[in-house]
C-alpha cells in the first residue's frame, strides 16, 4: 500500500467509482486541490455527478458499438440473402423443367422463365391467379383438365405427392407431354405450408415409346401376314380348286353353278386377304369412296336370311385415309354379320354421316338384342374386334342394346386423326 516508485507527491486526493447499473466499470480521481489543503463535501458531490455522467457516456458508447455491430451483421445477412436469391433465381430460371410455387389453395406465387417462355407469358400474367385459371391450363388437350388439377392441388395440400401426365397444345398445335407433379413443402412442425408444381418434358420419350410400339406392331403384322399367306390363303386356294373340280363332275347345271359361285366367293376372299396383307384398300373400295363401298356391302346383304338392309348417307362424302376407310368398312361387315347370325332381325339400317368434326357410322337393327355388359369376356370376339378396330384409329365406339329391343352400334372417327 502506498505510492509506487517515482509517483509525484500529492497533498490531497478525491476518488469516486464510475458505476453502470450498480456495476463498477472504473474510477475517477482528483488530486492536489488548488487553493485548499483538502477537498470539500461539495467537491465530492460534484465529482460523483461527473462520475454518473461518465457512466452514462460509457453505456451509450457500448450501445452504439452494439448497434454498429448489429447493423453490420444485418447488412452482411441481407447481402448473403440477396446473393442466395440471385443464385436461386439463376437455377430456378435456367432449369429446363417447368417450376413454380403455389399457396395451399392453388394460387400461383412464382413461376420460372422456362414455364413463362413456353407461351410468351410474364409473371404479371400468372402470379396471384389460381393455376387452373392461367393460360397454360387453357391449352391442355383433354376434358376436365381444370377439375383434375383442382383435385390434385387439394390432395397435395394434405401432404400427398401427386403426379400424372398432361398433354398441352403448343402455339403451333403440336402436343407437348409433361410429367406433371405437385410436391408439398413442410415446415419444421410437419405442416404443409406451400406447394411446388413441376413439369418435365417427356414428349421425346413418349414419341420414342410410340415409335417402339408401332415397330412392334409392324413386326406382329408381318408375322400375321406370313401366317395368312402361308396358311389360310393356301388352304382357301386348295378348297377353291376342290370345289371347282367337284362342280365339273356334277351332271346338273344348277348345283354346278352354285358350287362355282361359292368358289368365286372364296377367290374374292383370297383377294381381300392379300389386299390387307399388302396394306391396300379393301376390294369394295378400289377406286371408290367409303360410302360407295358400304352401299355395295349393304346391297349384297339385303334379303339374306329375310333381312331388309338399308343404307342412308348424310353429308358430303370425302375420301378418307385407307386405314380409316378399311376399318369402317370392316366394322360394317362385322356388325351386319352379327345381325344375320345372332340378332334374328328383320330390319337393319346403316347410316354414314359426314360432318365437320369427323365421320359417324351408325348400325341399328330390330333384333332380339343382348346385354353388352355380359358380352365382354371369352366367346365374344366380334364385339371385342369392333372396339379394337375403332380404338386403333383413335375413334370412339358405343353399343346400346336391350334384350328384346334391338341394338344400336355407333362409331365416331374424329377428323384429323
């Protein structure tokens, strides 16, 4: 205790602590009062006041330093946030996939440039609107697209990942197929807070898959063609020769002519089979329109098994692609064959209508009818063939029949398929 070495001499000393919220942060000393031998009580009060002001100044300095540190930290956080946002936007907009962000009710909050550029849209065109009311969904190829999207959004809002394929019509009306999905975003508590709609362009892969299927179909058709040529055609040809030989041995003219007509019919069937193998038009359509071919077919069947068959044409006939014309002709032949063999009908009408949407073929009879629901399984190849033929050319087939009340079969083939 005492002064350190070389400390100047002092005759009087006044010291008070500097406090900050009851915490001593320093001391204030005064020495050698001028004009007096010691410090007074007033001096002590004055120095205590000065120490209090010093404490406030120190506190303000500390607060200022903290504010500056906080401001600097906030600035760095904002810069980091902006940089992250720039990076996110760069990835978000440069993605080849169609991306967006939705609220739980389907309102679009964000969309990337890939999605916008598809139809030349801007964010202002789509943000703030339900996704199903945006221009994209007005270009969906198919019925009930908006309702299906609403149902998908409702499922995703419950935490379910939803995924299905959607066909959009491009500005040039070509088809764009998207692998479309909606993914729920969860918070730390596991609650769904937002939804991410995403579309991946799978048009090329779908086209490749269709090409692969078509190639497989071609290979199957080639196999069937070989089987038809090497098996059925040869058997029919052999049977035709036998009929002709038998006809020549018959002494009576009438049965001989009947056998020769049967042989001629088999020869025509052989011609038809060869025509199908070669991918040409059916014999009834050579050089003629479908309406002419069906009229000829109905005329040939009129009167057979006491059936009165009539043909009605509506609209202006046009030449259809060979595949479509052949299919509709075979539909007519197969349906009328079913009428003759199974319906026990006395009247049948074939109606062919040309209109702006496509071609409609309707076949109606007054026969005994049947239950379509019970005619789907084995043993009902005729109806399955009708459906399969129609589906092969992107058509729609409807069958209406009631036991004891006849049958109506209608096939619609859209224009342009």
